[in-house]
């Protein structure tokens, strides 16, 4: 009996450890038609519960799920707070009252990547080990982080030809003040090569974030070249 | 009827299993989805016959099925429709109906409109009451969701506005729905059947319905509370035996609402594998009968508390206590035939139901439920609630125990 108890406890611990590891090993992927580079946990939940079919920037999105498996279970647990059975019941209630559709469900990470790559607005999740060629990865921002603003329009800075030729690069650190409407109001250099910083400032001034309740200041880092 | 039921069930079960893997296709570059369900029940009662079935002998006249097609037309516009059919004892009798047919345009998450024949939002389960596979119980609490009277609240021909409003400072979100439309009961539904016990033959029953629902997803994770209101203006027409001169044959009959409303309050709490629901519904009804020569005042109150727990992926259990009371006073010419019924302690004016249930999911698309009902009272008084005199000609006993077995396939 003792052995059985130990075995069960061990199995339980392994299950929890495994689920924890997987929750951090998920990446959210999107079709290239999706403009955003990041998505909040709240947005993710609303999209997968069919409460929203567009993101803050107006891009149409549609959820794509895996049928089962550890990645699927971890995603549901981490971001939707539901079991697969509860989620199926939820979708069926939508379907049988005319208020929604069954989302696409696929068998594997590879199928999800392939479907997301070819379907406008598709949004899915796969394990971090999966090759994600042809789709973009969205960074996930935890729910409840009120200070965070989602970057919805990003303009890449120009890498001055001379510095590039001389292989002079590095990271420029900026302090960015964002208005309540989401526009960049002010950019200050915190560190980095002054010439690269000028280029970075000029690009960052064109960035647009999601709107918020008030003006905030965030720190952004921009890498020129391949070495920090 | 038995043979017909068995054939329908097996055809639908087979179709359900086959279709479970083939439920969408492309049309004009849009994905069209097809979904359906079929459900078959068996009910056995120790005494009174229940829900218009011959349950004291054991009855399987408890079949229903639905089939829907829906598709997004644009990113914001979707269309769909569902056909529903059922046979519940003397009700339905396999006459299909258009359950819903909706054009839905969602401008923003906080504002959308839908029109057509729309499922009515009233409390937690009015719009999904036919789909038993969405919950643990084989029968919803009959005090609030009387399955014999489903058509009274199930849908309206009209329109809704709806939306979802996020609240600041992590205060959760509000979901609202407001609607107006026309209700039209089938002549095979509960009210016409009830009236037939008085020798009345109803040819049309329905009218205006309008109301609203507001629910709050509270900051406490898993807790939802809400309230619904419905107003109605219902007219019934047909013919009936003249109570004062029964030998004179049928005379034209009509009834009309003077006041008709429902207030419903509800809460739902989900934590882990446990789900707890509770609802209270009050239905007030003041009608003119026989072209205004008489008037009735009915006050129907029902509430329940239910709990359901998932033991493992395939097995869930649940229990609820459901309490229903009704009072009725008739004024005018008919008052001589219907003395006031205001004592809800009498079994004719209440139905208290204790229920236990087990649900087994055989696979992702098929479940079986076994449910026990232990009822006190039959609430047959002036307003139907599952117990009808036509199928209980010998009179009613105070207590009824019922065994319900129900299986559903869906895709």
C-alpha cells in the first residue's frame, strides 16, 4: 500500500511539474496578416472564447486549437482557465444557439503551423520546440499588467550603412513616453551608440501602442547587428 | 409509436456518429458548419404519469433532435438556422419547427444586433434548455425550466441587441441583451394540451415578448450573477365547451393578457471541478378569459439550487433541489367553477423535487445519464407543471418518484 501511495504521489508531482514546464513552453503564432507583435493574456482569452474576433488594431483573428495533448492542456489551463471538456461545452452552447462556430481543431503542432500560415487572421499555439516557418510569433503579456501597452505598429530603424560596413552595432536603450491614445510623445536615450540612437529615436517616434487610461513611460531596447 | 421512436433514434445515432467527423464544407470560400444532436430518454414513475407520458408503465416517448447550419459571411456578419423536432408524450409529436434562424452582426464586442427567429436570453439556461448534453442533468429543474412549456420562452421572432462591457479597475464585465419579438406556440405544445383538459381546442397561441438580461462576470473568478425580465402580451384563440351549457357544443374561445411578466435572478459559481447554480423565477399572469367574461390571476414561483461535480473525465455527478409553487384566483363568471387556489402547502399547488444524477461520457460525442427524482406535490392546479389530468384520469397521488435515463449524441 505504501508503495502504491508513493507511486501515486510521485505521478502527481510529475504531472504538475510537467504542466508547469509546458505552460512556459507555449508560443502563440499568427498568420502574417495579423499586424500586432504582442498579445495580452486577456486578448488571447477573448479570442479563444469567441468574445472578440479582432485585436486592438482592428485585425480580424480566428482561433485555431489543437485537439488534445499536453500543449493543448497547458494552454487551456494557463490562458483560458478551463478544461477541454468545459471548453467543448462552451463552444457547443454557442453553436446550438446560433451565436458562434466550432473553432478549427487540428491534430498536431505541424498542422497548426501549416493552417495558420495559409489562413488569414488565424491565431494558434504550439510548443516552443516547433519550427514556425511562415508564421509570426506573438509575445504574450500577462493579464493584469496594467502598465503594459501593446505595440501595434512597429517601424524598424535604419542601420546606417557606414556603421554596418564597419560592423559597429550594439543595443540602444530608450525611455519612451506613450500618450493615453497610444502615440509616442517623447523618446530619451538611456544608453548606446549615439549615431545608432538617432536612428532608433527616429523610428520609435513612429511607433503606435494600444490606448490606455493615462500616459506611461516604458523602456525599449533596439538591437543593431547581431551582437548586443 | 414505439417502433417509430426506435427507428428515429437509431437513424439519428448512426448519423451522429458518422457526421461527427464531417461537419464543415466550403461554400463561396466561406466555411459552413453543420451540427446536430439527437437525444432519447426513458422515464419510469411509481405513481403519477409525468410530462404527458405514460410513465407509470415506463415510457420512451421522449425523443428530440436538432440540426443546424451556420457560416460567417464576413468578419462581423454570420448567419445560421436550426430545425428542431421532438416527441415528448403527447407534445411535439414529431412536428418539426424552425428553432432559430439568425442574422447576426457584431459591430464591436460591446455592441451587436441579431434578427430573425432568435433564442431568448432568460436566466442561465432558457436558450440551451433543449441541449441536455451541455450539462450534467437529464432534466433541468422543472420549477424554472418546465420542459412541457418550453415554447413559452424558447425563442422570439424579432431582434436582439447585445454586447459585453469591460469594467475598469478589474471589476469584471457586464453582458447585456435586450430583445423584442413575437412568440408563437405550436398547437402540439404544453398550453394547448393543458387547455384540452377543459374541452378547449386552441388554434393559435402567442404574442409580443420583450425584455432584457444583464449579467455580471464578477471579479471573483468563476462567479457570475444576473437578472432577467420578460414582458408578454399573449393572445389565445380557439373553441371551447361552454361551461354554463356543456350540451350546447363548442363556442369560440379567446383569452388575452392583461399583465404577463417574468422576473428571474440567478447566480453561477464554478471552482475547479465543482459547479453550483441557483435561480429564482417569478411568473405573474393576469388574463382575460372567454372574451373578457372572466379573469384569472396566477402567481407562479420557482427556485432551485444545484451542484455538479466532475469526478473524472468520463464521469460527473450532480444534485439539485427544486421548489415550485402556484396560486390562482379566478374572477367573473367562471369563478363558480374554479375556487381560489392560494394554499401552496397543498400538493395541487406545489411540486418539491429532490434530484440526483450521474452522467457518463462514453466518448466525446455520446453520453448517458441516469437520474432519480423524488417529488412531493404535483402542482397541477391552474397552471400546468408536468402533471396533467388527461394522462392521470384516476386522480393524483401526493408523491412521485421518477427514474430518468437519457442518452444523447451530438456533433
